[in-house]
C-alpha cells in the first residue's frame, strides 16, 4: 500500500491528522513545493503536528514524507487515472493536474510510437529523403502545420520541400514531378490523402511515395509509417489533436535525426 492509500484509509488518525490529510489529498501537487511551516499554516496546525502526522505514516519526518509522497503520487496517478487522449483534462482539474496530464500524454504517445514504429523503416525513408531532389508533401489542418515545421528543418539540411496540395496547385506540382522526387502524405485519419487519380499520375512518373498515418490499409503508397491509433477520428468528440500531432512530430524528429546523421 502506498502512502496515498494510507492517508485515504485514515486508520488511527486524530482530528488534527484528518485536517492535515484533507489538505494533502485536495492539494496533492502543491505538497512537493511546500515547507513544513507552510503546510502547518495552511492547515491551521503546527510544525510539530505535521511531524507527528508524518511519523504516524511510518516516516522519520516531513522531509522523508515529501520524498515518499512525490514518488508514490506519480505511481498512484498512473495506476488510478488513465489519460483520455481526446479530452486529457477535466474542468475541475487544477493547473498542476492539467500540466501533469499533458506531460503524461506526451510521454505515453512517444513511448507507444517508439514501441510500434520500425527504426529500420524510418532509416530507409530518411535515405529516400536524403537522395530526393525535391520532397512534395500532402497534408491538411494540424498535420500541415507539423509539415511546415519539418520543411523548415529540411531546408537547414539542404533539402527542398513543398506542400503540394496548398492553394489548389496539386495538378501543377504533379506535372513538375520526376522519378528523382519523393512524395510524403501525412494524415492521421487517412481521410486527407491524395485521391486515386492523383496517386495514379504520381506513380506513372516513377515517384516514390510515403504515407504517415494510423490507417494500415493505404496500399497505394510504397512505404508506410503506421502510428498506433489512440485518438478518435471525429473532431466533435475531442478537444484537439494532442495525440496525433505529438506522434507526427516524434516521427518527423526521428526522420530528421536519421537524415542529418549521415550528411
């Protein structure tokens, strides 16, 4: 049983202990930043009362209590509260709880992508980028914003990138493509990819194609980076695209790193 559960059980607690316990449980993310004097002041008790409370929990004193509390709070939070990737916070959450949820969501997303995406596959695609004369991207909405950042980094590596479906100029960009170019389509849902007609024209020019998506059945593309599906595709049921854009940014970070390590 961790220290959070011991406090929640309140076994053998005095009235003063219960007052201190109430404050700690309601302000879990503040405790790590508060001194024993501050905690005593907030609970209208005394440093001595706080020390006795800590010893009742099996701790030597308040300093040991804080170390154990912070450690157990992290474990407790992970075990008791699964982050909802579509709505990673509630209106009743404190600022610190929201910050923790977003940090946990970011970590979980990167861990899931790291475990699911082949490093060898990313290395191969980075090689395609390295050898391509020009890289044409297809992306809409938030994914296009992520692509713009990646294009800016590519420029620093001496590579030229274009958003091919921007300003309705897709046909013109396809006319300019040749077999030394590369197409990268980015769509978490798979609903904003080039249509079959455009893909047919791209294929006829001998252009290599890559897709970054959570849809595993994008058979039109030569290479696939499949992100684990965690976020819903329906915008009306989520706050914003936290998970998908963290995942896409992670993929771009990996691709860029693989790219520049051999330049």
